[in-house]
C-alpha cells in the first residue's frame, strides 16, 4: 500500500515550492502570482528509512525497494473557490483519493512575496482552506442525496440511506467536518460515503512554512498553527520550503551538513512523511534476503495474514505461518542463521500482530 498525501493551501504560501523540494521534481512551477499551478502535479517518492539502509548494508541484496508516498499538489485555493472563484474547486477531485491532506500555511514575512489576502495570518488561511473543503463536501452530498432520493421510492434501504445523507448534509451545513459525523450501520449510505471521498473526513496535517531563521525553533505564527493542530488532535509539521529547495542537488552527506548548520536533524520530507504515518496509524515491516530488501507499509494492529496480503493476496489467502525477527535482533546478529540459532527468530501464526520494524518471511499454500 502506498501512502497518498494531498497538498493544499492558498496561493503564494510556498506550497508548490514545497512540492518541488519534496519530490525533487521541478514540474510544479513556483512563481510569485496566484494560480501558477494550473494542473495537478503528482509524484511518487521513496520513504526515507535508515533501517532500510542498514538492512541493505547487512544483507547486500541485488536491489532495495523503499516504501513510497504519492504527493499530489493542486492549484492554490482562494475564498469562493467552491463557487468558481479563482480556478474554482475543480482540482479538489484530484485529492479525494488521498489518505490525508497537508494544509500548508504561510508563517513567514516577506514583502517581496504577496499574500492573496493582503497580510500573513495562518489561522485565517486555515479557516479559508477548510471552508472551501467543507463547501465542496456540501456540494457532493447534495448531489448524492438527489440520487438516493430517487432510488428511495422503490427501496427501504435506499430510503434509509437518503435519510442518513440528509443528516450528513445538515451536519456539514452547520460547519462541522465530515470526520465528526457518527457513521450509521447502513451499507447503502456507507457505500455512498466511500464513493464521495469527503475531503473533511480525511486526517489533516497542518504544515507551517517558515523562513530559514525559524527553521529550527519556529516562530510565533508557527506556534499558533501547532497549538491549533494539538487542540484538534491533528498532525503538525514545521518546514522551511525555501531551505528544502536549497537541499536539492546535494548528496546525502552535504544535505546532513546543511541541515545541521540550521540545527535541524531531518528534512521536511522526512518530517511530513513521519507525521503522515503517525496520523494515519501506519508502520513498516521488512523482507530481507539476497534478492532484495524491501519495506512494506501496513496499518498498526494488522495481523500477520493481513500484512502478508500487502505482498500478494495469495499470501493472505494461503497463509500458514510467519518467521519473524525483530529489527534490533536482526541487526545485532551476524546472519539470519545466527538469529535462528540464538532463538530470536520466532514462528508466529494467524493471530500475531505485526510490530513496526519486524523482518518477516511468510509461508503459504498457493
């Protein structure tokens, strides 16, 4: 499974600059005027994971495959986007399939970079973004309600689904996010819910874009955004998009040296991905051998058969057992054979809950 993250924000907040930096791709033009991004930009990037590097150095496989993240960058939103202002909300459909949304807000002053609303106010920017997301959800719920009401004439289940959709619409019209709506046990409604891909139902990561001087410790504006994220139980990441862009073209050692000079331990890419994993309750397990070392993304709490199914559905259907070595045990012994001899290689069954960092091999029937 690949983690998908949609990047949204007002024009000129550093959103596309961040996209360029995160994806190492210069296909999202960053310019000082609104709506410079007129087509959705998508890029798939490897998840930085030091454990994968260490496993590769130890196992010396023929290839190494990291977990991946899809970043999707859309045109800047403005007030009234849901009513057609600016470029309208036509691009929001491109992030409906994303697992999470990163809301990038400007937390730096720069007289050379205009703000679409005149001055820098990140909390107001959050309000603007989330209002447009909410209004887009209202439009989607209204259209779906019309369809359900037509079906309701000949189906009790469709009638019940229509009633629940009416309740959802009322909830949204009160300014409440879809994620706060109590889901009923009605398959017709739940099917419609899944198809809608409601934007305000998705987990949010608030991303404060600061200048170089605030890259390490933040500033008052970023602290406001962090407090908002904490109050809402949302993810938070502080980045300096300009610094991230400067890192491009440097080798890993040079990047580490530059980050250290600013008092930063990891890149903005790593912080956003790690925050995304935590926000979505994700973790990784590994397969390691002479052919390949690979990271696999799963949900925390998944049992061994589910984790095996990420590799191939046959692995889940025909699951017999799993051989498991904790990452630290794997790295502290000379080889897998040494792990087996030391008794740190365990044989686990269908009820085993996979732990972050497990090195696993699956046995299954075809």
